[in-house]
């Protein structure tokens, strides 16, 4: 895979998207719980299907205020560890407060850009819910996650897409515009295609909400790459 585009115009666009994401998600961090319950069953179902075991090391990308921490920690137990990253300082503060309130000593929250940060590792499982399509460079973020996984490690993805069929497709321009305004969502980010380009085995699990939400399980090869 080629490196990140370092042309001045590309770097400027990348930085602009990061700044806008930071600004928007700082704004929405106080209201995130209003939508948290809408996706909770889908999040938990995805996490249940990733085969997380006690003692596993788990990486969460775009953790927000920590809505996935409880089911992940229930799966890894006291013996495992969870490292969660987000780019929004306010989201990181809220996720850290959640950890502190519950006394979870094996959960670490870090402010970082998933595309360029050293993610540490190796991890047994990575989780990315409702975040990959917001990133300026989803392909390189996925490569970074891939490199942080153990051979045989698993990535679970929950993300959004426009309506794929039926008369509701006429609403796609409005849906895309709203999600860009609300979340800095990039409708041109082909998350399933990017996952397939990076990972060795990819399974599309389910679709939800009339086809606008989907889940993916992807695996890094157990052998050399």
C-alpha cells in the first residue's frame, strides 16, 4: 500500500477534516447519550460475535464517550485489557470519566488519530463502531489497525451507508447532507471496500435500519503477510 498523500493540498484537506471532526464531536459529546440507546443492541450483537475471550487485549477505535466499554470489559474480564482511542478531547474526557467512575483499572483511554498514531499492541480484537466513515483516510487507518493486531486477530465494524435499494433512495442526498452536518460523515468513504482491501478474510454479518447500518467481521491472516 502506498503512503499517505503528502501533497500540500491533500494534507490541508486531511487537517481540515480532522479539525471539523474535533469541533463537531466536542459539541455533540454532551448529547451522545440521546442516540446511544438506538444502536446499543447492534453494538452488543457485534461485540458478541467477535469471539472475545477472557484475558484478551482489545483496541477500540473512535470510542466516543465509552459506550462499548461495558460489554467489552465483561468479555475480557479483569485479566484482559482495553485500549480505546478518540480524536475529540471532550469525548476522551467523558470516556475517561466513565472508566474512573467504575474503577476499571484495565481500561486506558487515549486521544489519538487512528490513521497516524502508534496504536501499540498486539491486540487480539479491534472494534470500530460508527467511526470509520468519519475518518479522513479510512484505508490507512485500517492498515494501522491491521498492523496492531496479532496474526489471526479480528476487527469488528459497525458503520452507516446510504439507502441501497427501494424508493427510500430518493432521500439519500438529504441523509448524506444531514450526516455530514451532524457527524462529518463522508459518504464517499467505501468502508466495506477499504476493509476488503486491507484484511485477509472479510464477512459481512448483518444490515439494520432498512439497510443503512451494517456490521462486518474481518480477520488478519494467521500467517505472514
